[in-house]
C-alpha cells in the first residue's frame, strides 16, 4: 500500500513541479473562489446558476453556456498569457474544443426531459422517479456523441477516447486512497447539508410505506427501485470523468499542455453549484488532483474508481442512516 501511494504522490508532485507558477495559480484560484462566493452568497449568482440570469429563463441554455464557457476562458486565457504560452492562445482547436465542451456541459446541465415528454399517465412518484432516471443518462445521450465527433475530427492522434484506453497506472493506489477516504465520508454524512441533500435516490419518494420489501413503483419492491436508480446514478459519474479528466485534461492537453488542469477545475467546481458548499469546495482539490494524475497517466480509470466509489458510498451511508437510524 505505502509503495503504491508513494508512486502516485511522486507522479502528482512531478506534475505540480512542472506546472506551478505562483501568479497563474493565485489568479486561477481567486477566480474559482470568487465564483463560489457569488454562486452561494448573492441573489444574482443563484439566478445565474438556475439559468434565469442574465437573460430571461426562456434563454436558460444561453445563460448556462455563457456561465461555463465564460468561466473556462476567464481562467484559461489569462493563465496562458501569464505563463507566456502565446502559441497556445493562437491555436484554433483550443477555442473550438474549449467552447464545444463548455457548451455541451451548459446545454446538458439545463436540459430537462420533462419539457419534451408527456408523463401524465404516471402518478407523481412515478414521474419523479422517471425524471431522475432520465437525468442520470443525459451525459450519455448528449455528451458522448460530441466527444466522439471531437475525437474523430480534431484529436485523431489522441490515444483511445479521451482516457478510455488500456492502462493500469496507479490503479492499486487509487483503491487504497478510496478506502482511506471512507471514514471521512462517514463523518461528513452527518452534517446538515449532506443529511438534507442525500441520498439522491430518496426512498420516501417511492411509496407511502418505505420498507425495503414493500411494493414501490411500477409493481416492483422498493429495493428493486432503489437498485435500478443507483445503477443509473453511479454510472453517470463515468461520463463526468470522461468529460472532465478525459476531454478537458487529456483532450485539451494537446492544445495547452499542463495548463489545462486549472481551467477544468473551474468548470468542474461550477458543475457543483447548488450542492452542499463543502462538496463544492472539495471539488477544487479533488478535481485538481484527479486532473493532474490523469494528465500524467493519460487514462481516467483512477478518477472513475474514486468518483463512482465515493458517490456509491455516500448513497449507501445515507440509506443506512435512513433505515437504521431514522435520519
């Protein structure tokens, strides 16, 4: 265990030594911090996150795309200038991929199947359940085709599909790190924000009687409804890793090299707006560490293990709290 984690740390340290320059890092972290403050502490920031500013809600897709793309380039371009990477700024695929990826995220974030599907034949609980299941596959439906097109058209020399490739570099270390994080998750799960926000698959939405063996939705027992939801929910984090540590780091790395990680972190943090603030802040550190290691290893499997594992653990912990402790 110690040896594998040591090698992981050495790879991370090697990235930081090669990439770190005080002024660009201070600038990027300042912008990211200010974005969190605005999003959580101001009415205008909350309105932006909800897609109702600066334009009316009918333009929510434009609002969302402006937020993500604006934040990305607000971090990326000045950082590149501060680092003296003027050639990167002149690369057309830097702007093409940067806008394509942020627009893709902005559209997916605001998209709701309920605007386009008629679910009136289902009751309220069934509608709620179906909407969450459909939410879980948005990335697969809208983002995967964009990534495939970018890979085939722009990034023909990139190995695999943005980190989906053969590679096991540091996998054992990621597994050990995940086990080390579990006690922290258990403690965090008792904080008020987490108790109110999680689990995402809330058993009280499945039936009046929420015993696991009682009948839930569509004639299935509640445990089956929960299991199906968790499979969809947890698998959605694979697309998160493919987009952020894959396309934003490995893909954008062909244009701006190591400078791709902090702009990715800015967008990744913005994706967490609306979640518990501690989770949003932790996304800075987790996003940076996973991004740096993805750049070094050129695969996303470590992030997949950590991200899907943490999401699954949080859901299980909260469900146990709900059924055993009644909280």
